[in-house]
C-alpha cells in the first residue's frame, strides 16, 4: 500500500487515537489544576511530536545501524498495530494504560509516551520514511496535522466527553480499532508478500 499525505494523516490519526485517549488524559490530569491542564496537554503533545519527528528523520539510519530491513519493520509494525487495535476493541478494565492515576503533574509518561508516541506510532513514522524517503515533507506535514488535531481534541477532552457521552467515545474508539485491525493485516500481508518475492 502506497501512502500519500491524506492517507498518512488518517493512518497517524487512527494510531494516535485522540478520541480514545480522552479518558486517559482526563484521568491523568485529574490532580492538575484546571488552569494548568491546557499547558500540560500542549507540552505533552509537543514532546510526542518531537519524539515522532526524530524517529521519522533518523528512522532510516536507525534501521541500517540495527541491520533491519523495511520488510521486517512492516511485519513488526503490523503485529504491534494489530495488538494495539485489539486493545482498542477489547479494552482493559483498568484503562488503556493500566489505570495509573498517581497524583501530580504527568511528564512524558504516560501521556506523550505511550499514549501518543507509542510503539505503533514510532514504527509507522519509520515505515513511512523507509517506504518513500523522497516524500519527507509530506510525512512531516501529515504528522504536524495529526498533532494539531490531537492537541485540539485533548484540550477539549472534558467537554467532548460530556457532549458525546462516554458510550459514544468508546464506540468511536472501537470503530477506529476495527479499521486499524484491517490496516495492520494489510501491513503484515504486504511485508510477507515482499519477503516471499525476495526468496
């Protein structure tokens, strides 16, 4: 499957899953003063953006240094994506991050990593650049749009949850999970087909 700006943006939005992350952010920010929550969300989204951008820019060199091919990355990324998608469809009773609700202001973990810049997102940005390194500006644009959407959704997290209701947010997350299952299977099948042709 060849990606362009639009399909890459949709894929990154599905993986970062801002709607599905609403309960995680609300729970993690419960002990933070209301006037600080927007700053914390913007900071965590910015950290996730920088981490994903670093992996996007240096991912190819990292793969070469580790003697990994884009075929192995595609199959591994598909497997990780599949597991994340299953977690979205069949959520853990304690929540996606295991229900860690310690007091204080969260920094990097669990909001920037793994909620936004998780293993599947890191694998996906590396896959995009290894598949089409000449489209780097498109991939950076797709990542930027994704992070802007995440920031808007997560700043308005409490209002969205009140407006839509918890059941609708959960239904959206499961629907995104189903789409991600299909994308992850396609990634694995493409990787396997490429591997078989290389034999």
